[in-house]
């Protein structure tokens, strides 16, 4: 299991607040993996798919100028 991964909103979406970004992530909306160290890089992914392999995600928002961290599960 990997530690964390960075995501950006998909389909031209953007968010003004971390709460809005987290709400869409929790609602299983698509995000784009923007982490060149990940085999997922460039792919669309949802919370359910990422929760299998990652402990947390970093979501970039506000035109990619801000970041919020979402915990997916407790690291073992």
C-alpha cells in the first residue's frame, strides 16, 4: 500500500474551497491523478478506486494553487 497521491479535478471542474473539493471526492466524482511517481498518473480515478491502494490523497484546487489532504484509511 502506498502512502499518498495527488489529484486534480477532472473535466474542467475547479473548487473555491477545500470543503467543496472533498464533497465531490466523497461523492465519487472523477479526479485526474497528477502524480508522476504513480502508475495511475494521467488516469481518472474515484475515491473507491484509490482507497484500495492509498492511505491519503492530496487534492489540488483553486486553479491548482491550494492543496487539501483527505485521509482514506489509517496506515497499518
